[in-house]
């Protein structure tokens, strides 16, 4: 007789896990494009983006890298139903917040983009926060091993 206790996860669990991984893989692609930007690519950007890029210290890109790599690994953990996804998704969210706060503190991002430039950063914080909270909920409900 099989005494294994099977935990039922809602169908939405796998949908969210796959969407999270795809979202974070897009973030990883954006990170790679950011750090490998050639002078020709940079010259094709609007002047505001060129100024922000020029004023961005490399340590902000380190925060960006931490955020996206932790996000990819945490999302992979969700897909694999692993408890270690929770701290990785927390690290990702904290990396997103730190990167954005730093970018707005040390670059002319707000001066050049105004309030319209805050839309994407707010969305990034909300999504990373949602993924972390969802992973915490999944762990508490026993959906993660």
C-alpha cells in the first residue's frame, strides 16, 4: 500500500511558475544586453537613455545581475517545487529594489524621464514582490519540498 501523501497544488501554481521563469529569463536577457552594449548600440539610444547609461556605475549592474540571476533560479525552484525558491525570490526582490533606488539616487534617471519613467520600475517591484509572497504562501501550504 502506498502511504505517500500527495499534496494537491492548484493548476494556477504551474502557470505562475512557468510565467515567473519566462519573466525572469527576459530580465536576464535585458541584463546581458545592458552589460554587453556596444558603442554603436549605445549611440542608437535616445539621448536621455545615453545620459543615464553614462552615469550608471558598474556596481548598479552588479545589483541588476543579482536580482535577475536570483529571480531565474528562484523561479526555477518554483517550477521544481523546491523550498529554496523562497529565499532566492526574496533576494531577487531586494536586488530589484536596491538597483532601482541606487539608479534613481546616483543617475539623472528621474530628471530625464520624470514620473513616466517610474512605471516600469514600479511594475518590476510589484512582480518581484508578488513572486516572493507567492513562494512563501506555497511553502506554508506544503506545495514546496
